[in-house]
C-alpha cells in the first residue's frame, strides 16, 4: 500500500500561489527527492505534510487513511518526523535533555539515555546522551536531531538540506543510515540542492516549479545538469573558463588570534594568509570551527591588533566596518536576514545600508533617494533578483533571491577585497551558478576574494588557492588544483598536522 498520497494540495499567500494543485505519492521504504528552485514551493509543501501549515484545498492520505495534521505533534503521532535545515537545539543542555524536549511523553531519564545509546549505535550515529550539545561538532548535532526522530519510530522521515554542514566522511555515514532505514521500510522525503547526491541516493524525484509539479523522474537516469534544467525550465548557464594571473597582495592576515565571545565558540589561533589581486582563496571547514570569529575580525565587528590585518599596505586591525568599506574591504556574512539584510526594510533601504559611502548615496547627511533606488534597481536587474520591485521588504524574498541581492550589492561596489561566507548556502542550482560566476568575474577584474564555505564542490569550482579552518587554526594555503575531496574531508575533520607537513615538503 502507498505510504503517503498527496492530491491537489494548494496553498496561497497574499500575492503568491505557493503550491498549485500538487499531487504525488511516496511508497514505503522509498527515498524520494523533492526538487525545485528557491521559491518553488518545497518548504510550504513539507510544512503542510508536517502540520505546520494548513492547505487551502486538496487532501492527503497516510496508509490509505485521511491525513490532515493540525500541528507537528499530530504528524509525529501518525509516524511523520522531520529534520530541519536549522537545528533546534539548546547548547547549554545535554543530548538527552534536548531529546526530551522534543518528545510528547518522554520516558524516565535513565531509560531514555539507554535508548539513545542503543538506537544511535544501531544506526551508525553514536551519541553520548550526557554530553553538552555545545561541545558537539555540527555533524554530531545533526545526529541528535535524527536520533530524536528515530526514537519515535517514524514511517516517513522528511530531511531538509541534511548534508549542507557535513564533511564528505559524515555524508557517507548519513547515507548508510538512510539506506538502512529505507531497507527497514521507512520512507524518506529528501530535499537538497546537491544534485549529485540526489542521483546517488534517491530512487524517485518530484520536481516543483512555480508551485506546480512539472516533472517526475528516476534521478540515477539523469545528469546533475538535466535535473537542474528540469527545475529552472531552461538551459543551465555553465561557468566561464578563466585564467589565473595574480597581482600584488591586497589582503594580508598575519598571526591573527582572537578569543571567542561565546561559551561554545572557537578561539582563532594565529591565522595567517594573503590574497592577491585577481585571486580567489577558498576556506573550507565544518561549521563551528572559527568561521564566525574570522568573519567578525575581517568585517571590523571585532577589533584586533592593528598589524594583524593589512589592506593594500594599510594596517586596519582596529579600523571599524564603515571605514573598511570606504577603503575597499567589503563583506557578505552568512546570515542573510538580520546580518546581511534588515528583514523589514525594503531592498532600496538595504542597498543604502552598505552602499552609502562607496556609491555616494547621501549628501550633507540626507539620503539621495533617487540614487539609492537606482542602485537597488541595478542590483535587481544585473543579478536577476525575482522581486516585484525595489520597494519590496527583504524578508519577502526567497532565500536564493535575497542571497543574489546581498552578493550583488557588494560586487557592484567594485571592492578591492571581498570576503563572503557561505555564498550559496541553501540556494538552488541556477542561483548558485549565477553567484559563483559573479565572484569569478569580480576576481577577473582584479579584486581579491575570500570565499568561506562548507560546500567543497563550490570551493573546488571557484578557488585558485585553498585552505581549511579547523579548531580555529588555518592550514597552509595551497593551490586548489589537484586536491582530492577525500584529503580535504580529512583536513576539515581537524587532521591539519599531516597536511601541513605535506605542504612544507
């Protein structure tokens, strides 16, 4: 019997038809991919399955019986669990305490701890129930979320971008777990923008575009490019070849050490690198290894010794963010809403926030509204930002479109050096290709670029030189050409000593 049947699900928001008569089925034990561009309707659909959103029309059936959960607790009771892209864990609590919070009727602590150990070992995701979550790696934190679901014996497990924060070795472990669950009859609805993973793991795929089902296929019979073109409804732009001929050093970081301001953060330990004109330095690493601290030091949000950061020969370690922008060091942080863009402010107002000085968007203390609107419209047009207009609030854009806007806003200011953290995180294939090409084009024009990312495929595609950040320490930067994903994965796991010996040799 079919596990989940979806027929004609429709959900509309003011001005947006998020899902338009969506219909498909999921079989027991099937690993089923849900594909689509940002804004295609994937999130709304899985929220309806999980009871977070009520459909306007249509119906669902689970095991042949009507299924219409009003809240996630009802979905879980029916056998539907979900691992979200953003973890919902408290760092100051233990693994067992976090899992207790996600259970309606938690057993006594000793019994729960025993079950956590047994289930995590059985599925190859070993966990110590007494460890603080704040002391866990990102991969171990994901294990907590998965084990919390498995303790409730799900029949359908929804996973949203589950590998975006994992090393290659952790991805292999996760896939082994998912295949074991599949063999036991658990169905998995798998959302990911990593199309090669979809081809490797998933048996069937449903493709959404504009809220509608536009295709169903067997991923193994397709290429990553053909899957992407189903999603966008057209030809996927391929990256342009570029030659790398670096100029003089633009950005230099020397012996940068910085203590973390949070109990579970990572102290930076003598970070040293330089980026030359025309060069893209890729910095890989699993989240939580000092990326946030490094960005804070480079943006000027945290001051360091003056001589630790040098931009075009000028020491700027104690220079604030606004002055660094004027001097030519621009940044695009990982968190789109709240850090890179003010959610409730319009795209025009967000353009002003970082473009004021370099784009001369004010005069005598007054905002030049026409110049600011023109700058915002130029970003929208140049970077194909799908939005009704420049007056639209940032929070109304899909993640991919807002990311294109944020990156475009910095690129159009022609920085001497640009530092970007997670440029294509959670972004669909077409938007990711556009963002990566804009970064390559900027470097080709003579800017020095630093890309901090957990996506190894991305770093290998665009980087000229490569280093890994692990435990607050940076490996010796080396040419990206010829590095294997396996070697990089070991480096990301903290095995920098062997890599450093190899680089010196």
